[in-house]
């Protein structure tokens, strides 16, 4: 057997960060474009934009800085706060995965 | 924010144990009856039975011992192997939860 896990973060009982959401933010940062990030995830621009707004609303944190031309037009990048969240989430994710493996070996003795 | 996780165990890429499946096994042991356990989980007897058979098939382990009268009729209880799996899963689950909290505090500093 092998352990598996899906992790996410909630605030006030609402899902705020998950692998999926963090992947969207990461792609925005890498591509410099919400439009390109949406496409890479098979999302409509509107849906990707709504997802970012939802995270911003739930966390009370501004995530995107948009250059002239508006979102998509002039390109988008993450705010320093958003980059920090992505970095923290990645570390959390990796630590949780490593600990899960260890917990499994310790309890099932494999 | 608060960390959340859903954990499960796979074998050969197949889901074999999860909170839901272990809860079914635990209820069978507590009630001594597959029928009562199914009812407590809002499952049909057929579906609960199928779930147990599926886990047995995937793990290659016999989980239920049935008294005279057949399953449901004469009552069911877990085999020693099944009781051990439930106990190990519970410990794994608790350790994973505690570590998740710790990983979250360490990475997000809260």
C-alpha cells in the first residue's frame, strides 16, 4: 500500500488555497499573463479571473498586479504577498507529503 | 488559515482504504452486523457488502467472519487482520493530521 493525500487551506470554513489554485497563481507568475495561465489550465479567461478574485476576497489579500492595458491586455504578475503565499504553500505541500510517507511507514511498518 | 487534508491508501494504483471505508469496517465491528453498519452509513446492504468485497479483493485480505446464518443473518465481525488494519489506519490518520498542523505552522509561521 501507499499513502495518498489531498491537502488544502481554509479560512473561516472556506477553501482558500489548494494545489489547483496555487498552480493557477504559479502559471500567472511564470507566463506573466492571466490569459496564458488560464489557457494552460484549460480554463476560460473569465473563470480564471473569477478564481483569482475569489481567493483575493477570501484571504483579504491582493494577488495580481496588472500592467497598462488591464488584466490580460498588458499582462499580469503576482504581488509580493501572492508570491510569498505560493512559496509557503509549496513548502507546506512538500513537508506534508514527506511526513505522510513517514507516518505511513511508522504505523503500517512498511 | 487552517490546513485540511483528505488521506487514503492505494495499492497498485487502486484506492483500498479511506476514512469512509475504515468507518464501515469499524461500524461492522462495533455493531457485530454488516446490516446495522450499512444502515448507520446510509448504505444499502448490497452496497456495503460490495464495498467490503472490493476492499478484500484489492488487498487480498479476508475482512469479515460471518457467524451461522450467513452475512447479516447470523452477524458479522472483523477478522484479526481487518481489526489490525483499522487500528493502523486510525494511528496513521491521527499522525498525519498532527503533522499537517505542524507543517502548516512551520511554513506559514502561524
